[in-house]
C-alpha cells in the first residue's frame, strides 16, 4: 500500500457503536496515521427506515470520546443520491442492468422449486427470473406501476470487463475476485435508489479512499465491489479486512448486544484507555 493513505470508517446509524466498531475505527485511524494520511468518517444511511438521528449523533460523540478526529464535512450517503443515480446511468448505458419486479416471496418460491439453487455468501442466489424479460413485458409492467429493483447482470458485466479481477488484501494478499458467487446483486432497491454495494463503491472512489479497513464479514462483498469498480472505471483500493471482535462467549458483537456499546461502557465509568485495553493489538 502506498503512503499517504486515505482510509475511512463507515458506520450505519442503525444502533449504538460497540466494541467491534471501536476496533474498526481504530484500525482505520491507526493505518492512516502510520502512513501519514487521514481517516474519513462516512455515515452510511441509505436505509432511511432503519437509520435514526440519535444514532448518528452518538457516532460522532462516541468516536470523539475515543480520541479520534476526522476532516469535515462528513459525507452522509443520504445527501448524495444523485451520485448513485449517475453511476446507475453509466451502468445502464453499458447495458448491464435489468429491472427486477420479483417480490421476496416470489424469489423464495422460485428458489424452493429448484433443489440445486446455488448459494452465495449472503444466502441463495437470485434465480434470474427477470433477467430475460422482453422489452414489451418490462414496458407493460412499468406502465402498470409495478415496483422494481435494478439488478446487475453479473455474467454480462464480466463479459464486458474480463474475468481477471483481483484485489490486494492485508490478510489474504492478492486475491482473485469472483463476483459470480453473489449472482445478480441489487444495485437499486425498490424503496431506495441505490444499494450498499453501489453506494460504497461510488463513495470510496469519490472520496479518494486508498485503503479500506473493515471487518472480515465484508471480505466476500469485495468481490462485487471489484467488478463495479472495473465497470465504472474506478481504481480498486487496497483492502485491510480485519478479524471480528468476539465477546467472552466467542460471539461477534452485534448492534443488539447493548452491554457492549461504547455509550454504556462510558456511563459505567470506563475510560477510552480501558476500551482500547479490551481490544486485541491493532494490525
Ligand atoms: N456501513 C457498513 C457497516 O456499518 C460498513 C461498510 C464498509 O465498511 O464497507 O457495517
């Protein structure tokens, strides 16, 4: 990885930050500091139904308490839907998107019908029901007002950019990317005009992120991000996926484990140094 590095910590304000987030944020800040760069904070709040303003202000408070700083203004994804729309327009022009009218129930039924339905890292892969809908069908359903998501035609997309996709990762070294394990991912949802995969790819590019530190639970998602970067003409940043922090029972922290939130630790009188001492050494 080249210095100076620009890293980011990109939480979603859907709950209070816990020890796992603290570790991610400290890895991002530590990597930037080591390489003479900076860490940006990004608020990933496209899921407007689950994000709450009090969680967003808590992110700022808890990270500041932990001793971290970042440049302002902070990018909030909900302020940038136009950027995601521009990326979708570019992908549409490349003819790698298609509208998908399926409901979750229809997808479940379709998958249940085929005992050999392939599974990916996030569960069964979309069976492709809407992939080859004719133009008239699509026009009729749109005219009827049927809601639709936009999916990436993965095979067509790989056909366009080639299959020599790879990324460099701190844990795994050079790693071949195989986006087919996720199938035709959603890039714009029925209720939100983007998706995690698209927003994170566009933001990392627009913010000039050179190193993406994040939990190992997102390692597989990088396969899709690599393909999107190639399609959109973006360079692929260096990835520093890190181990997930587990509690005393070996379970990884989740937002529902209120006991491990930084806020609760603070109210119990713990100091930022106590929190750091609970974490493994930074990679
Ligand atoms: N917003 C995601 C989360 O809170 C992190 C996304 C990323 O780092 O790529 O889990």
